[in-house]
């Protein structure tokens, strides 16, 4: 992993760990549920940002090297498999409508 990416990922993971410890204390002290949900969302955001940095590193290093080596099909398949675990890629999104459906 590139040094800059490693530092960024570790910082985000350590921040998420500290934040998660605080959330655990909140649960143990019977904090109001919506407040817990907000804090859990913040932890998830930190983890998602860390995941994006790992993806960026992978694209800049492993994927680029595989493309140069002519292993395009292999690396695309591997990348598609990895993206299955990325919530922002696999989460439900807005429905797409066709232009003809909108006119009706």
C-alpha cells in the first residue's frame, strides 16, 4: 500500500475505533436510540471513507499493474467481486424511469 494511503486508512480506522468505543459506552448508559443511530452512522461513514482509500490504492497500484501486464479480464473480474462488498455501490438507489414512462 502506498505510504500516504496507509497513513490515511490507519487514521480513519483509529478514529472509527475510538468513536465505536464511545458508542459502546452510550449503549451501556442507555442513551436515547436516535442519538445512538447518529453516532453509528458516523462510525459507518469513517469505515466507508477508509474503504474508498483502500479502493483508490488498489486502482492506482494493483489494477494499473495488471492492466500493463495484459491481465485486464482477470483484474476486472477481481474488482467487480471486491465492489460487491462496497455499500455505496450495492446499496439500493433511486429508481430509474424511462422517458416514455414519465410522459404517461
